C-alpha cells in the first residue's frame, strides 16, 4: 500500500507533467532549473547530512584534531579541519543531489533550513500542540507515563532515560514513538512528499485538519524520521552547520543574494550553476523583495576618532547627526497598482525579514492596516514606486512623546481596532530612500538620497514623517546634541557620513552610534513574592529553574477589599541562584505548587497581562500565602506589556531569600511606584557628564603570562615506553638532539627502535628514509646542498612519542610536520608544512607544552590585528539581553560570559603576580591569582588603577586584615560623583564560577579577622581581625599551651604576673589556671594600638601573633 501511494504521488507530481502552479513559477522564474529525477527519500537527509554534521559538532573524546596516518613524505591527503569536514559532508550531499536528482535543490533546502523558508507560512503549532496530537494518534492515555512525558516535556520522566531528555521535546517524542512504531525500517516518503504535506500542515489552522496530516507522517515514517520531522516543524535543527556554510558550498554568491532578497527560493533557482556568478544588475535591491539593511557601527572611544571615520575633507568636513530612535527597524515598499483598492500596494518588513504587512496594511483602503490607510497624501505626484528605510516607533499623542519599543505592537493592534482614538499609534520615521521609480539609489551618496527623499514624500503629522538631522563639523556639536537627548531621555545619536553610499547587510563606519552612559544598576533591592515557576532545560532541566514574581495588589485597587491576596505579574527571575538556593525554595514550598490550567486560571490569586492570551504564563503557580519572598536587584526598570504591572525589571538577579518576610510584607504595587519615583528623582539630581565618566581603557604594563595551577614539577618527562608509531619507517639520524630535550644520537636511535622504526647510517640504504639532524654537520650540509630531501629535527620524534603517550588507548598516529620541526625544507614541502599550524604557529594536531603556550600568547598579545579590539557597544548589550533570556528559560550560561561587562580591581595584585612559594601567606597569593585568572576567563575586565571609574568590584583575599579593608573603603568612598564598587572576597568569584551564575555580593563581603593578641600578665588585648565562630571549647583542647593554635579556632592562654600593658583600653581578666578563650567572646571594639605585637623577653611571654592556619581548610569557624 505504501509503495502504491508513493508511486501515485510521484505520478501526480511528476517532473515530466508540470502542474498549473509549476507553469506560474516558470513564468515568474523563466531560468529556474528542473530536476530530471524524483527527489531523494526523506531519510537520506538525516543519514547523509544531519547525522554526520551533528557528529562533527560533538567534542571528540581523544585528540582534538585528527592527525596524518603517514610520515613526513605526505603520501596521504592533507588533514581536514572541522570546518573543512563539514564542508566535505555538505559537498558530498549536494554533488549526489545534482547527479541523481538535478539542479533544483530548493525542495531539500526547505527542509535543511526551515527557519529561512519565507515561502511557507508558520505552522501555528508548538510543542504542547504536537504532544496532544501524538497522544491522540498513538491512542495513549494522557495520564500514562508516556502521555505525561509528551504533554509535560519539560519535566523529568520517571525513568532515567526520560529524565535525561527533559527539555528536549523532539527527543522525548522519539522515545515515546520508539515503543509503538508503525515502521521499524526507514519509510519511503520522498523529500517532495514531505514538503507537500508540510505545506498542507501550514495551511491547517484547526486540530481536526492537522491530525490526519500528522497521522500520515506517523504511519509512513520510522521513529528517527519522526524525530527530524518534528525538529523541522519547530524550526529547531541545530545540525552543526550554519546557513552561511551551506550557502557557500552551494554557490559563492548565495549568501550575498540571500542578504539582499531574504528568499531561499531565489538562492536555489537563480544560482543553480556555481560557474555563473551573480551579475551586477542582480546584486541590488528589488521592489517587493526584503533585503538586509545597513547597520550602524558601534561607539568608539572618543568623538575625535568617530569624526575622523566620517572621512571629511577640507572642502566638505560636514557630518550629520540624527537622533537614535527606540523602535523597530522597518523597510516600506510601495508600488502603484490599479488592481488594489486605493491604487497603491504596500509591504512592510522588519530588519530580520519578518513580514508586518498584516499589521500596518497592504493598501490605502486596508481596514486592518494600522498605518497604510493614513498614507494617501504621503507621496508626491509622479512617484510610482519606492523603498523607504526607517524606524517604526510608538507615539503617544496625549503626551506628545514617543513610547518605549515594548509597546509598539500593542499600539499597532489598538490602531487597527480604532484608527481615530487618541491612544498610542505607530509612527514611521523615514531616514533613507533606496529605490525610486524602479531606479536603485543605493550607490548614490546619502546627501543625494536625502534630496530625492525630500522631493518624493510628504509628511503626515505623527503618522509618517521624515526623520530630521543636523549638520555638524566638530565634537562640541555632538556634545550639545548628546546633552539634549539625555535631557529628553532618548536612546542616543547616530552620526552619518553624507558622502557615503548605502551598504547592504553591512555594519560600517559611515554610520556610527553614540549612546550616553547612564547608571548601570537600579538603586534599590526589591522584595518580591513568588507566584509562579518555569521548568528549565539542559543542566537545569527537570525542575523549576526560574520564577515569576509579582507585586501585591493594593486594597484600593482590589475588589476583594482588605482580604485581597491577589498579585500582579511583574518579572521573571532566573539568575543568581545556587543549588542551595533552589533546594531552600523547594524545602519551603514543597507540596504547594499547582499546575497552571489556561482554561481555569487562578484569577483570585494571580493576574497576568494580555487577558485571555495570558502573557508569560508559568508552568506552575503557588498561592501567595504559601510562597516565599525573594530579594531581587536589577539593572533598571523598563516598560513592558508582557507583565500585568506594565513595567518590568531589566536583567533581574536573585540576591537572597527573605525568610523574615511573608506575602503581606512583600512589595506592593503602590510601594514600588513610590520607590521608582524616588530613585528617578535622585538620578535627576546627579550631574551627568558626557565624557568624563565614559568607560575608558586603562593602559597597564604587560606582565609575564602564567598558567593558573601549573607546577613545573608536575610535568612528566618521557621515560621511553615502547610502541608502534614508527612501524614501517626508516630513519637516518645524523646528530644528537639539542632542543627542547638533549638526547644523544644513540638515545634517539634507541627511541626510534623501541617504537617500531628502523635505523640506517645513510639516506640511500632504504627507500623514503627520514633524515634527522639538529646541527649543521658535514653530512647535514651535504644533504642540504643536494636539495632533494628534507631534513627534520629530532624534536619531531620526541613530539610524536610524547603525543602518543598522551593519546594512550587511541590509534597510533604520526604528527604532521610543523615549521618548528624543519631543519631544512625542500621547496615542494614548504606549503604542506605551513598547513599544519595557524598564523601563530599553534599546531592543529599536537598538544602544546606550557612554554609553547606562553610563547603563543605573547605573539597574540603583540599582534596589532588582535590587540586593537573595537570597544564593546550595543552588540554586547543586545547579546547580553539574549543570553539573559536564554538563561532565564533554563539554558546554560556560556562560560566566557559570566562576568561580562564587569570590571575588577585586585588591590594586592597591582605590582606583580604573587609568588605563592615566597609569600608570607602562600595560600593568599594563590587564591588571588587564581581568582583573577578565573575572572578574565569568564569575561571580566581587570584593571590595575584603583581610580579607574569603570571598576564594579574590588576583590580581596578572605585573610585581608580589617585595617586594610577599612583603608580601602575610605579610599573608594572618596571617589567623587562615581558609583561605589562592591568589595568582595575571592570566594565570590570562585562560587559564582562553580554555580555558573552571578551570586549576590552581600554574602561575600570581607568579615573582621583577628590580627594579633597582646598579652601581659593576667590581661589579654585582642586586635581587630580574627573571624569569630560560635563553636564551644572542647575539653581536650584546654591542655594545649597558650600560643598553640587548635583545629577549631581556639587558643589557650597561661597567666603571668606582670601588670597590664598601658596599650590596653579594654581587657579580659584571666584565671590563675590555663584557660581557653573563644574568639567569638572577644569584644568587638578595640584600640588601634592593640594590633601591635610585643616582642618575647627572656623568662616570660608578653605577646604573640595568632596565625590560625589556612582559612580555606576551615581552621577557623565562620
């Protein structure tokens, strides 16, 4: 039956019998290719493409890069890098497609890159809908284990395998389908059939329409095919290769064409022959075809540098200043068309090629258009077609000001419903004209394009306006404009070069952003009640990973009067939690969580935004009286229509659990608004400077690079185990080894023999003899003069043996030759040798030694192309927002991003790297050095100047004396008009790294420790410093001498007769017998003089320094 169905389908879609749709496409694309045979089976996609690419993306278990299986004569093919291997897999697939199917690869690319296919509508079904359909298709009880796993795919299953797959919906489906498959072998559905069914699925809007389509997939596919089909439907492929890699293999101009058209179909049909390049006439923008716009470059260090990039001349030094708008980048395409109502056709696309025509209108008389209906008089006579580039913003006519970007879509939907209201509305600000009456203007200067724009359009008040600009020639005008936008709370500025063309899909210096530097943290911590939870995925899968926090509804705003327990949704918090924090929250809320039912939401307790849409709906909810209060801090407060409050926190971070508060004392709506108003008032009162407090690079002296945790004594030298790596190879060793390890000629020969090689005393005694020399002897000079054989250094032999020892258990493979291995290289060998290393001579195949790593890092530091890194700007900020969203959703935080945008200062490491071996406190220097290296690896900036205004954290060792901490705080508090950085111990860096989350700094402030004890006679004076602990004094410890430290922080004191020292201001009387003093009982306030040590005198002890041992080993109780 299946074979018959497949045959009938192929006949109905035969390449030899074109349909009406095919005829229409042939008319639109007259040069499109046609396949000569049926498309490949669907299973060939994952068997020959997806699975091999996925395997290459996994980390190898052995050596990171495969090495040659032959020696220095290069009989085998050159090694392939991981990128080259991916290209090879893709090339093989494409080559097979061309040979067996034809030149039209569009059917395959639609499934390989589903997120780039703009010709297929969205399916309108997500994980939960697919889960419900599969439960019905397989007739599974929804309360059974498999039914539960499908409908609650973020939760861990009862079995170990199901727990491992929590958060991976496609893999969870595969697990369930594998138990009841309709087919065990691969099915016979072709790629063309799958595309046809997916087209039907995208047009099906109801469950009864979707069910038979998915049923046929289930009936004709095996579990692995279903797994990849579900990933295609969800557009979550993750196969280990980007679209750019695929495009570059298909055609050298494919990526360029996609950037100007956003059309996968055009890429496949217009560039089917790799030998025919894209012509200049086809490399520009086209009407009604979405393109990738030009982007502004990130901000530079100084205004002078930015002005220099504008490339002004003496005759024309002018650059333009525009206000940067807080909206959505939008391109508008207009074409005169008598067949549509009103005579003009419109298309709207965002920067990411999302079609917003449905929202803003397709014609002048479109009743659903929030903008197009108002553009009847917006175009000059004679304008038949144009493409405009601009920004769509939300405008509030009552306030006469723009609103934040988060309200734009809400404003557009409101405008659709009532175009004559006084509420917020979309306003399109145009700043460029790229096509006019069919003529591409991108190659014209900005000044010429602006002149054409002014003559082509007419502003429609607060609906459609040309964005103004001002001309400038020096930085004082930038400063004045920046002060103005700060006063108006605007986004910033954009500087533009009026002499430049429009650069498609490029971020160029012709446009540059200028943004003011505001405070980076909202000034107050907020106590918020938890009202919901979201399951995580990845390492946080199987449990609630982030929490929905709310504000308590005020009695006046609640219909329930004084008994109201309702809370309004306010923000999601997912960062800053440790494993202990999660456990503590679980402990206090266990058994009180309930699944969220969208059909019966708990409106008596929780109110979400969006009405029936239930924005930011949690997976589980909890009654406020059963919940806990979280102390949360954030970067700032921003407007959002995704939360009921209408505001939300930007980058919220958990600080601590407030067990001293309940829901009644958590922050209420009115309390938050009052707090927000106070913070804003304080910020207005502070003077803002444009450049004085701008983050700056602090030049610091270069230091010798070290590897944290490395000990020279730990490196194992080769002792000579036998192996087989040189089997089949002949060697002629001319000299001994000079570097990196000295070995005699006899030792080298013995080493070769032990590893399977043969030794000869002339290079012509056997074929393909490998000549080894490290010095220019007579024989070596003779071989070099003949020039027909390369001479290799002994270091190659040593490296091969060393690497084979490292890769114990893996196949015996020889290393490729590197430049460092060559004593003399023949011309035919030079290019091959260079392919084994990168530009810094870092080997692709060999594990480098510590000394080599240090040398490589020195070269990289000296490389101008690497050291001249552009300043972090808006891209970092946007990436930070994206990463924070993913972390809140349960994703793993990238290791190198943990301390991004933070600047650390280590007071005790400003002069040199501490030498743990010579330090008075060895563990102190080690901890500081390790903390600094960890911070740098995790993305932090480390500075050596305590006056640097960008410092966010000052890091000290836990053993730092209190007097030094006090001096440090006094120094930092004197920083005029600057934010005071946090002072934390190295434990904050260590534990944040271990938890992979920024923990609250208040937990890691340095605590007082005891510096010394002043003891004379019956009195003891204690200086500030020793960390106190609550433990009691064990009887066994009372027998120790007074100056003997114990393992739990106790010290016993023996009395003497001399009178009290005049240094003491507060004293503790000692008994006549030895007595143990608990540090926790020592008075807090002591005089500064009590910190001085008194010298020992003959016959009596007058003082001693207390050194309670390494703090890292809990010698002193916390």
